[in-house]
C-alpha cells in the first residue's frame, strides 16, 4: 500500500510539474507574440531577427566556400551581408537562401534544447553566435545592436536563476519563431507589387523559380518551425 501511495505521489508531482512548465512556456509564447505583433515594440525588437537573418547568410556563405566580407545592420532593421565568390551558381543561391529561414531554424533548435532542460546551454550557444557575428559587423549601429543583444542574453545566462533562464530562453525561441513568420509576411507585402533587391527577387533572378514561390517556401518553413517547436515545448 505504501509503495502504491509513493507511486501515486510521484505521478501527481510529475503532472503538476508538467502543468507548471507548460504554463511558463505558454506565458513566454504570449510575451513573444505581443512583442512581434505590437508594431511599436516590433520596430525595435525586429533587429534581433535581422541579426539572425544576416547570420544565416554569413554561415551559409562560409559553408559554401564563399569569402565573407562583412555584415551591416541598420537602424531601420534592414541588414546586408556581403560575400565574395562566383556571381552565379549553387553557392550564391544557398547563401541568399540562408537568410529568411535562419530565425525559424535557430528558434526551433533552441526550442529543442529548452525542451531537453538545456536552456542554459541554449543561451550560451546564442552568445557564441553573437560573438561570431560581432567579429564580422562593419558598422557602428551593427556593433551596438549585437553588443546590446549579447549583453542581455549574457546577463540572464550568467546571473539569472534557473527559472529566469528557462523562461527567457523559451521567450527568445518563440520570438525568433514568430518573428520569422512576420518577416516573411512583410517580405510578401513588399514583393507582391514591386520589384527590388530582396532575397526573393535575387533568388528569382538566379533560378527558374519565380520570386513568389520563394516567398511561399520561406513561409512554409517558418510555419512548420512554429508547429514543430510548439510540439517540443508543450508536449515533450
């Protein structure tokens, strides 16, 4: 009878713990959704998504064997990553392709670590990626943006308690995921009626796929990442 009571107590404790964790994850998601959906906040916070976006270009450029010249981040939340190499071909296509999916991929990867109770590791990896980006930033605002972002993440990782680290890491993952979706939505609105130099425009010029299909592909990746991360954070 005692063993049965102990087992029941453990089951109850597990259920309560899961409920608390899911509540925190849902709260983090709500905060991130407000930051992404509230234009006044998004106008400033979007720079974090831009850092991830340009970092995606930079990482793929290096993996594709291209020379990385530098990264520039602007106060209007736009960015530019310059690489050297062939003006056509798979390397350039993949380099351009690496931008819009990057926030979603990073958010999904971070969610996997948070779901595995490795939030602290996720934050330190984020700091490492920010330091790597900082080395290649070539303008003052870009340095400021990366240092501020890295300082905030570093403060939580170094001095925050376990609860704060878990909640902050989950919120950051959700922000990248939701931010990836909104960034694609903004791309769709800007490329729907006008032609320019967006990633979709460049990919359309370099491949046989029209730019609209590239935007749809970006959107599918962003949406799939949100669903997959939600499954990891809420049901693992």
